[in-house]
C-alpha cells in the first residue's frame, strides 16, 4: 500500500498572493510532481486548510484541479476551511449523520478514518460528543483491523507555543476513544506547518509542512509568525512489518553539482 499525504494548501482567490507566495502555483506543481514520480500510489489525502479563508472560488479551483489529478484524493476540513463552502465544491464528499465531513476508506491493510476537527471561525480544533460517538462506532466496527487516522488538529502539544494554544480541544476525551481500539496504527495530521514525528501514547504520528507558508520552530529566527521554508508532501509505504514515511521537498529539489567538492 502506498499513498500520499499533503496538507495546508491555504488557497485564496486564484491570482491572489498569500504571504508573498502563489499558493495555486505551488499546489499545482506539487500535484504534478506527485503524478510524475508517485503516480503508482493508491490514493492521496489532503489533511485540511484547503483554503485560507473559506473562499468558494478557492474550493472551486481545487475541485477542478483535482478533476485533472490522476490519484483518487480524500479531503478533510481544517480550521481555515468553511465546511459548507467546501462541501458545495465537493458535492460527492461523504458526511456523517450530523453533517460533519467524516468518513471511512476500507483497504486490505486496515480502515482509514478521516475526521472533521473544524470548530468554526476559530483556530483551535473541536471533536465534540457527536463526532466522538461516530468515531467510537467506526472503531468498534473495525474490531481487530488496523485503524489509520487522518485529522487536521493534533490532539497534543507539539512544543511550539503558537500551535499548542490552538490544538484539538478536550484531548483526553479524544484519547479515550482511541484507547478503545487495540490497533491505532498511525495518526497523520496537518495544522502545524512543519515536518515532525511524535510518538504519543504508543501511537506514531506525523505531520508535514504546508504547500505555501510554514510556521517557524523559533519565531525569533525569522521575526514573523510565518516563514518561507520548503514545502513537502509525504510518501507513505505500508508494508507487513513497517510503515515508511518519506518527506519529499519537491519544489526545492535540484540536481547536485557533481563537479564540485570531489
Ligand atoms: Fe494551516
């Protein structure tokens, strides 16, 4: 099983820059790179913040771009998204009985669970009782099958104060649901705009830079809340005895100068 994880596009109205960069051009180039070098992947997941401010034009642009993308792609909302605007542009997207953008993809290596942690026009994440009930039901149905979780907000601190203030609320309630299942194999999340690995309560977790701007690990290193650092997408390989996550900085990849330093 091979899939692609990519996150935090922060698309605005086409033609509009964001923090000095062109988010559409960067997404377009990342998706083309995925098709060129990883077109054999089973699917792709975009883990939230598809848009920067919930602009319907941003979702329309993405929907049309994904229509031309070779991989089946799953999307979930992040805190910068507008659930209804997102769903209007992706009318076929699955929603749970309460209207949250939550759904399951069953595969031979286990069940992939896509969660909706959007709270509203605020930055922190929410996983309310109704959503927890849905997750508990899905994990019960999975029984002994491995479960792979995708969500926008991390349910833990990540040692970046700016991000830790806007993580998932009520993390203990969320952890309690996961504890009901014997084989949560991995959590993939977005939101923090950095590449990081976390081992949380026995569960491996990874996150990625966004495709546009990033969050500096030390804000004083750049003096601004956001930074320009290489975007990356994750190439995830699930094998019998291991899970591999490669981080591909495709927009900053250049051939080495083989004539220097030998
Ligand atoms: Fe984001």
